[in-house]
C-alpha cells in the first residue's frame, strides 16, 4: 500500500495551488485526462487525492462512509461562516442536527410549500416587463432567498434586508475563491479581504438575529388575544426549521450558537445552489431553442395557464430532464472533499489518514467514459433506458450516502415551479455573443453578470 498515484509536480510551499487557483475547472480536467482515476497533487502543504471513478466515489460516500469525515483541513474561515451547521458538523453532532432538521424536509411538508414558491415567483414577475434587461443570476438569487427564508425560517424579508443579504454575498464568495497566497496569510491577518469577510458575516448575522427575535414566541403556533396558545397550535405547531430549533431550545437541547449555525447554513446553502441551477438552466435554454420549445410546450400542456402547484411538478418530466442535464454540465457544487479517518486504499493506491480526498462533480459529469459526446447539451440522456446504463455515481450533484443534501427534494420542486411560472409568461435571451466564464468558490458562479432580455410569450 505504499505506491503513490501519479500527478502533476508542484512548487515548494505552494504545491499546485497556483495552477488550481488560476482555473480549477481546467486543472481538474487536465489532471484526470493525464493521470487517470486517482491523481495526487498538493494544494499548499495539503496532499490531495482526486477520485474520478464512480466506484471509488461510491465507496467514499456510501459503502465505506464511516472511514471518512468532513474535512478538518478547510481553513477557519469556513468555520466562521457556517460553524457546526449541517454542512460542516460531523459524527454524533451531525446525526443529532440532521435528525432534528428532518421534519422540516419531510416530503409531505415540502409539498405544502408549492403554493408559496409559485406565489413568490409570480410576485417577481410583476416587476418584469417585455424588453427589460435583467441579471438572471441576481433575480434568481433574490427569489430563492425569499423562498428559503419563508420555508425554513418562517419569515419574510423586505427589500432592504434582501439587498443587505445580496450585497454581503460577494465578500463571502470571494473568500473561498482559490488563492495560493492563503497558504501563507493567516485568517486573523488584518487584510482587506479578511476584514470584508468578517464584516459580511456580522451583517448577515444581524439579519438572522432580527428574524429570530421576531419569531421567538411563535414557535408553537398562533396565540389567542390573551397570548395563550390554543390546543390546536400545540398539537400542530409550525414545522419550519427555525420553529423546530426554537422548541428544542426550550427543552434545553439547542444552544444559541447551534441555532445561529443552522440558520446561517440554511440561508446561504439553501438558496445559492438552486439559484445557480436556474441561472444555468435559462442560459442553456436560450442557446437551444428546440429544448426551449419543448419546455414551453410541456408547461403549457401541464399548467394550462394556471399557477403551478406541487402536484403539477410531477408531470413536468421533460423539464426534470432539462434540470438534470443542466446540473450535469454546470453542477453548482463542482467538487466535494472528504478526509480519511484511517489509511484507506482507493483505486489501488494508499490514501493516508488526514489527507484530502477530492470528489469532482465537474470532471465526472463531463467524462467521455460515462457520457457520449459529454460537452453536448442533451436532456434525453435522462430517459430511463439511457440513465440506467451509467454507473450510479457518474452523476452526484447532491452528493450521496448518509450525508446527501437534505434539501434535494425541496430544491427540485422549487426549480420546477419557478420554471413553470416563468416559462408561461417569458422567454429569456442571453445577450452576450460569447459564453460566460466560471469562477470557483464554495459553489460555481459565472464571472460576469448573466444579462438576459425578457420576451413576453
């Protein structure tokens, strides 16, 4: 078990972090093409083993998941942002928090949120006019923030607080763009980037604190005019995640810090990936009029001009395939990391305890080993007969195994209802002549504004 896998040579101290930070997508792809299923390189002083074979990925995420933990090598900045929320917690703490959160994501409850999702989308469209130019990424992010705050925090955000959240997402994202200098610059150093990052966290925390203060006292449901909770409210309390945690606090099971960490995780992770999926969805439709026409036909036939509900989403089978193909080509979470708890053997190589294991959706989703003509946008890849021919983990935009994304069903319902509502009224035309470029952060974002022209149908 001593043979090292192949990989590119790095430089002292920085390793391959300069190459990775310049263009993580090209770097990961080139490594996979040159070196195969297991590639070793260094990100600063940290050895990383990149896995691109679905069988190895399935072992890490599913069959041998107990041998791996969420990585401890990610810097303190991530902990400052998300703390011990569901994304970063591990072991018994993660299992406790996951079990606590599960009722908020129960399929029956998620189905009841469909009306709210469509209503908020319709409210967005009230401000859209034929011929307007919009940044579709910004529009989708504002919409998904409103939806996640209503669904999981049981609150509404006014325009000022929406703007506050949006303005502070940029310094948060910038902190996680690959940068080799972070190897030598500590998080506590008073650099402008570090100051902006910590200031953004404090600002968003104030938004969360305001929401929590507004919601305290309502976690058991409505009260009568004397402030006493009715028997019906106690028997059927609200099941948004904030209410669940506030009730757990009253039982002494959750601290203020745990509440803060889960709300920050939900606010940021709960809206960003869906907004990005929809951004790339509208872009791809604008580039493929034949696919756009089929989506419009399905939306018209299923909805008949009515506001979509959760039940309608099950009939939007072609839209579902387009969304899956969108997340194949442009997975918002473009790579994942795990850390071995013990020495393991993957792809015939020894991977030592404490090293980094990279699972790159970007590479696997675009591999010609698993997809014919992988750079081509083809929603029919997701017809059952073609889908079943591929390995299970040749596609994993929501992760997999016990730690798969708890919000998968929520996100897919939200995306379909937003598509159904928007596509009945508008076509969106990408206005630039050249494709957009990508930047890596916690998630995969376009570098440029995604300007689109609205055309009334």
